[in-house]
C-alpha cells in the first residue's frame, strides 16, 4: 500500500513539474517563435529548405550557433569550418552546463543529464537555475515541449516567408527575446541586492567590452565567456553561498 502511494505520489510530482514547465515555457516559446523568423530567412539565403531549417533548429538549440552555421554555409565553407564556428559560438553553454551540474541531485541518471544538456539554452537555463533546491528534469522537459517546437516552426515559417518581411519588422521581432530574458532576471534581482549588483556589473562590463580596443575585436561568444568567468568567479569569491543554504536545499 505504501509503495503504491509512493509511486502515485511520484507520478503526481512528475505531472505537476511538467505542468509548471509548460507554463514557464509558453512565454519562452512565443519569444522563440518570433525571433526564429530571422533565422529562417538566413537559412533560406544559405539555400536550405523549410524542412531543413526546421530540422536545424530542432537539433541546434542556439540562435548564435545556428546563425553562424547558416552564414558559413552560405559562404560555401567546409564541414570542419562550420563545426568549429558553431562550437565557438556555443561555448557559453559549457559554462551553463557546469553551473547546472552543481544543482543536480546525487545519483542523477545519465539519460536525464544528456537530455537537459541537449536542451540547454539561455532562457531554459535561466528558469531552471532560478528555482530553489535540486533541478527537476521534468520541469525542463515541460518547458521544452512548448519552446522547442516553437523554435523549429518559427524557423521554417521564416524560411517560407523569405525576404517578404521588411528588415524593420524582423528587427522588431528580435526585441521579444530580450524582453523575455529581462523577465527572467528582474524578479531575483529585486529580491537580492547582490544579484542586482552582479547583473548591473554584467551589463556595464558587456557594454565596455564591446567598445574597448582589442577586446571588442573578439567574437561576441568569446567576450561572453570571458566576462562570465570573471564576474561569476568574483561574485562566488566575494559572496559565497552560506553552508546552511546548501544543507536546506539538499533536504
């Protein structure tokens, strides 16, 4: 009887986590659907069909990586060059996966690790890492159920639309993603002054890095990696998480 109740309770927890993830994934999916239009146009310019564009977005969950891949394809680059530029553009996800690995429950199954790593994006990382305690894979899967197809379908429709959409409209659609990301970082910043300070420093440092000589010559992905390492390491050294908090989350 107890085992049956335990299994039933586990199923309910999984279903609830999926529902919470789907709810959190709706605004992300809407933002992805709008922004991926521009990727679809880039894919069409590179000679990809709508289906190929859809497949690319479903297999590469990264706007910068996809755009870099599409532009190198359009330039008739080799497979090796396409692979290298895509890896460089997506290196920041290595840092995010390392951060997420510290929030996984001991004995976390390898399959869940691989799936969560595959669907790691800036926004999905933001909503997952902001939740207290250990990360719940089913919460991420719920968000992916909405965000993933929206990203792929938006890319395919952008490919179909081609150059029919004016440049100003494509630029306006891109604003949705930035607004969505602000909605992720503002609530925790309002609750914690340290987080608010780190976010402010990140904005200022990112602006300075794009203007300073030599540093501005680096790719955006490289600058993001350098700033993330420096700022996160500095914040961790100056404001370490109290041991009591770690113990409460592990319960």
